[in-house]
C-alpha cells in the first residue's frame, strides 16, 4: 500500500463526512498562513533528523520500529475526528473497534471469556492488573522474577503492595524452587510471569507455575507486554516454532498484558489488559459527575483507570488487524521472520571466533559479547561499550544496544570467565523487523570487524 496515497484518501474521507454537517467559517484565531507554516515545518523536519533509524535493518538495538502504514492511516483518519474512548459518547465507532480488537487479542490467547481494554502503555496495563490483584488479595504481595520489567516493583510501590523478586535460572526464567519457597510463606497473593522478558526475551514456565498457583491459592498475571504475540508461533511448523506449553497455559492466567505498540505494528500509546473473569469490572466502579446518554452497557471508561484515551489508537489497531490479524498466517508471519533471524544469527555467533553467544534466544532477542583475552568481565564490558559506540560512528553504521548482565547471571552461563566485577555490559539486538532475516549476515560481519579492530 502506498502511504501517501492513502493518507490523502483518509483526509478526503473524513472531509466528505464532515461536509455532510454543513459549511461554517473557521475562526481567524486559528488561521496559520502557509509561509509561516513552511518555515516552522522546515525547522521541525530538520529537528526530527536527530533520531536513530529504527526502520532500517541495520538498526538492531532496542525494541523500536515504526508502525505499519495501515496503522498510520487508521490513526490519522480517526485523529482528524479525535474520538475519546473514555466513553461511548466520546466516539461510538472507535469504542466498537476497541471492543473488537480486544476480543481478537483475547481469542489469540485462548481466553473464552474476557473483560479488557486498551491502555496507553504496558505500564498502565500492568498497573491495572496489579490493582485488581490487590483488591482480590488484600494484604498479600506480588512475586515476579528478578528479570521481570522494573515496572512491577515500581507499581507495587504505587499500590502499597510488597514485591518479591524471585531468582532466575541460567536461561533467565523464574526459578520454581525459589518461587515455591516464597509461596509457602503465604506472603504472596499474585505471581507475575513474564512471557518474553524485556532484556533477554526469556519465557517463564507458565504451565509449571499453574499447579503451584492452585496449590497455594494465588493469582497468575502474565506480563506478555513484549512477547505476547509470539503465542502465534507456539507449536508452529518450521524453525521458528516455540514450545507450546507455556503459551497454551497463558489461557488459564487470571490476567494478561500485551503491548500492540511493541509487536503489534502500532504507534506508541497502545497497550492492553485482559482479565479472564469479567466480574472484576466491579473494582472499577465509580460515580462520574458527567452524564452520558448511552449507558446500557459498561463504558470503556468504566473498566479503565485512565480517563481520556485516544480512539485513534483503537482505530489504528482495528484497521491493522483487518489486514494482518493476530493469527499465525497474519501477524504470525511477521514474528516468524524475526525469530528465524535471531536463530540464524545465534548460529553464526556460536561459530565465530570473535563473538560469543550470551544465551540461546528464546524469542527474537539476541545477546552476545566480544571474545576478549584474558576473558574477564571488565574486558567484556569495555569491549561491548566500544563496539556499541564505534558501530554508530562508522560510515556503514550498525545500531545495537547493551544490556548489563550481573556477575551471577554471567557465571551461570559462562563459568570460565573471570568475574572481576559486579557484572558486564553485553551486546543486545532485538530483531523485531521481519527484514532482519535478510540482514543478519551483514550485521554479523560488521560486528565481527568491529570486534577485530579492538
Ligand atoms: C515494555 C514492557 C513493559 C512496559 O510497557 P510500556 O508499554 O513500555 O509502558 C512491561 N513489561 C514488559 C515485559 C515489557 O517488555
């Protein structure tokens, strides 16, 4: 699809609709003349160049990429109306789109009942899930893996709940013995499992925690903000297949968070929270001094802690899902390519004399470090930092990110490396663009050459 063409069509479609309400004069206070706009626009587009090329396959750093053109057109068209999905009257069309897109997300995870809505971010979505967890288990805390997103510790603080980090195993997954020791104390009411940690893409063993949760009477919240859409590859054919057990078990979780603005091709401002039991809507009840005229069912604003939210976000997600639905043949193909890229690159790194694999990728995140002699954490840290900086400075640039790996985590994976520091920065590449599949040779080659010139 041609973005310029459809952006033009979008403005026309909305204008045609607007014209049906009759002509009127815009107020002079809002008038901007074209010459002044041109000058501001010139400066604006100049300033936007101060960015990293997230779209380019040689950007292999953080979890960043532009949205799909369908999402851009959907967002822009709806934004011209600017509906507010806080209430049905704020925009009936985008409220309906939100319900439909959320139902598609719930179906993707195998929920047969759900209550859910979009949020501004994974952070707010997790806050809502933990808020409901607190209401259901007052006085009890939250367990999450030590590698879980820092938002859990932070939101527990906001909610005045105690958070209990649980140690991880040598692949970055929650250690079940440590979890059970904690559950025995009765201090925990909710276990947060991460299916795809932000750093390593590690998938906690949801299927193995479910029986523990039942035994100890705790809730399960799955933070799939990053990894959620990988459920589409669970039990697939081909090298990109993921072992299905943890993903199938997600359908039994009490709540799930997923970020369409990470792997769902959306612009920022699109997270989602889903609850398996629709009855939890009662915890959101509030008296609004504003009256709405369509109140037969719960407004999205009545099941959300946030008030105003962009209807345009729902529009963008809905339109994207019409073309690339959250199914194995739809969005699944996009994730599969990134996953194959990660596996292919991991193989090349393992065969390399100059680079070492930190751990086998579980999703599409590759972690690695330069081989240094002598093999010490301080040496690895310095060499990783140098490659990160030199990579961006070169005429044929590559963009990577670093991840701080702690001393114990390093020792669990690479016991022969001398632990002369608390930890070391290693290199990390999130291969979330399907184009990466055809660029890992280039990336590998560039980084090997950077490692050699150390
Ligand atoms: C990104 C992420 C979050 C936070 O989500 P935001 O959308 O950045 O607010 C929480 N948990 C995990 C696992 C994440 O990857």
